[in-house]
C-alpha cells in the first residue's frame, strides 16, 4: 500500500500500517535491512522512520541533511524538512549531527558550522536563531557564526543549520532557480549550434545542481538509516538514492552519530 501525497501522514499510517514505507522502516528496525529508501510522501517517511526506528539517545528531533553544491565543493544543509518546530537546543543537535555527517560525506576534518539567519550579527534573527547562536558559541563545535541566505553557496560554511521550515524553503527555492537558469541557457542556445562549448557548459551546470545526482537526503538522528528521495525522482535518482543509502550504511553514519552524541552529552 502507498500513502498519497495529499494525505496526513500520521493518520494515513494508522489506517494502513502495512504501507510499504512502514514495512521498510520495520525491516531496518528488526535488523533485516541496513537502511531503507523512499521517494514517496516525505512526512510519511519521517513518521514511519520515527515510529519504528526511534531516536538516538541524546537527540530530540530528526533532521534531513541535504548535500548542496557550493563554489568550492559542497556543504551540508540541515534541517530541510523533517522538524518544522524547533528549539535552540535542537539546532545545536543538528549542528553536531551535521558535523559528523560532513566528515563522512565531504571528507572535511573540522567542518565549519554556520547558522542560517537574516544577518551576520549575533543580535539578528528571531528568538530561535538568537538562542541557538548563544548555545553554538559554547558547544565546542567549529562554529563560525551566522550566515545569510546569499552566502549558503559561497563556501563560507561546511554545515549550515536551520529549522526544517526555513531549510525546506531554501532548498526548494534553490531547485526552482537552478531549473529556471538551466532553461534560460537552453533557450539562449537554441538558435545556435546544436552542439558546442555552450551546450557542454549547460550539461555541466545541470549535473552540478541536479538533485537526481544525489538521489536523496539522509534522515539523521534515528537509531537506523533512512534516505528520503525527491517526490519527482526519476529512475536515475532512485538508483542514486539507493546507492547513497548503501554507502552511508557501510560508512556507519548512525553509529558515528551515536558515538559523538554519547561522548559530548549534547
């Protein structure tokens, strides 16, 4: 059984406990699978994963961690949609999980952590970001301060932390902008040669920003591995998402996060 995109996830899963996403999460919880991947209803995936896998001790809320392209490589943006209502301590937990993940996924030894806000100054932002800033300063993480939305892709931070509402909007605006830029470039070249340097440039741009190249985003903070794919995922994106789940399971992402949280007590 499947959960429709328009359905309320918790209610739908109660009505259909044998939905495929719930059964996949149950397989991981029972130890019969190392990870599960879903390109369906994100909310249903998060609810099913939370219900079956539970949270790592010391982590209160899960976070979806997206790997995004930057000027000089990549960065991790979290949360991009799992937890909409956050408290300052949740953002600190996200930063710690993101730091562990960035070491594994990006190969950065000491990831720089930035807090997404409306200004670089500590006093800027709302109650959530100001409170998180105070906690991050004394967290022991490599916290570099607030960063504005315009600097998300500027390689000024390796881990960018925000609540799920803000992160989801930031990610989808970026996806829409990338699609629009790609289409504008294609339109500009249609009157020219069908092949050439311009066409190759467009292909490289699309490959760099195409979400299907990543395949999905891991749901961090759970005592089992779940990877969430885009609702518009192509066959190639699903393949890449499953490959991502295999890589992160082999790398021991969940174990590494659990070890870090147990050591720091955060």
